[in-house]
């Protein structure tokens, strides 16, 4: 419905949506321009914290705070959300002097947060304020102030938190990612914190769980001829490992190597495999992550690799199709 009570047409609704998105886009653009020293200080403070990040807020700010706490925790920065009322009725026992307090408030004048702030100041706990009012009670009590001010809300009455919530959420995401980079938090670290999810399962999958082994591995000795390699290539997925007598990898011959050989010589059948093989073939270990194997294949433009133990023995082969079936890529 419009302000005069008339039902919006589909076109009017789209225009309203565009207006909202444009306002929030502009608010994010303004945030981008004013990011600076205080953000860097907040990242350093939280990054050096040996405790946890306590996040709190009321109303829409509380909802944003819950999301910020969840994002921080899932990206390697231990955090939890506590409601100011719960805090004053028993949850203050969760707090230690090693923690950092992140207070989220659009107005910066939330009375419930003020009580928490005074308690934290007595304990010597550092306070970061994420607020839409850089000159406010909250800002005056905080050690670091993150300016989340917006020129206007997307609400036509400039009342409902819309653009301000978006900016606060973006600041929280920015903090989490900056801390992630600071901690060198990797994809496998993320997966370990999400073991029940499909993403975690894929990221933690090891090569030994996907590779083919035993008779499915194309393999010939160093004294083999290309006719022997051809039989292996046809039957064993287009890659053949050339191995020493002790099972260690000497080199690899692929379908591509064989096709190039045919173009060079009509007498290819009796050429020694050792003369054709790639002695510097890329390999992967059985305990390497499948995502690492996929990255190596992509960076070297190959579709399969032998899997070798630390001592160089061939124990399997991993193929791009294996990784696709496992939904790693």
C-alpha cells in the first residue's frame, strides 16, 4: 500500500524496491569512504584479545549483533551474543577480563547497554562501539568507535532501521573478514568449524577417500615399452605411472603424451616408456585435502595426478572426475 492507502501497482512496487536499494547502496558507499584508523584499531584490539568478543544490542541492533557474533565465531574469532537484560540477571558470570565488548546501537543512547558498559569499564574490559551516533553516551564510554551513521533510512518515514541495519551488518562482516585474514584463517579451518554441513564435508575430504587404488591404477615398470603403456592407458583412465622396482614414481605418461608421440613417430610401439614419460609430473599425497588437489590440477591445467606417499611410492591416482563426483568442484 502507498502512503495514501492505495494499493501499489507492480511497477510502483519495483520502483519502491529500487529506491530502498539505492538508499542502502549509497549508505554503504559513504561507509566505505570513511573507514579508517578506528576500524584498524578495532581489528588490532580484537585480534590481540586472548578471550572472546561479547556482542550485545537491543531490538534490531540486537538482531544485527547476533549475526555479527555468529559470523565472528564461524570465521575463527570466538564470540557470543548476550542480551543486556540477561546479562544483568546472571549472564555477567560469562565475562572475563580478557574479553572485548562490542556494543551495537543505532542511537548510542540505549539505557540497557549503558549499565553493561559501566560494569565492563570497572573490570577494565575494552569496549568497541558500533553506532549510528558517533557523539553519544555509548561513544563517550567506548575505547574505539565504529561510525555506522546513515544519512537516511530506506523507510519512507525515516524511522524503521533499514539502511542503518545494512551498514551495521556490513561493518560486522568487514570486521570478521579482516580478522579472518589477520589470523590466516583458511578454507579447511572454516570446514572444521562446520563439520556437519555439506561445505565442511567437501572441504575436509582427503585424497585417500576419493582416489582409485590397486588394479585400477595404470602402472608399468621403467623397462616397459610404449605398447605396455598403451594397454594401461586404454584400461586405466588415461594416465599411467612409470615406477621403479620398489614402487617409487619415476614418471607419468598420459593420453596427451601418447597422442603427441604418435604424431612424431610411426614406430612408437617399441619406444621405451622412460623416454616418453614426464619425470617431473605433478603429484599429490593421500592425506592432502581434495580442495588442494583440485587447485593444483587447475593451476597446472591437468586432469589427473598420481598419489604418492612421502617415500615416493605410488598408492593411487586421482582424477578430475573423482573430485566432481565428490562435489569438491
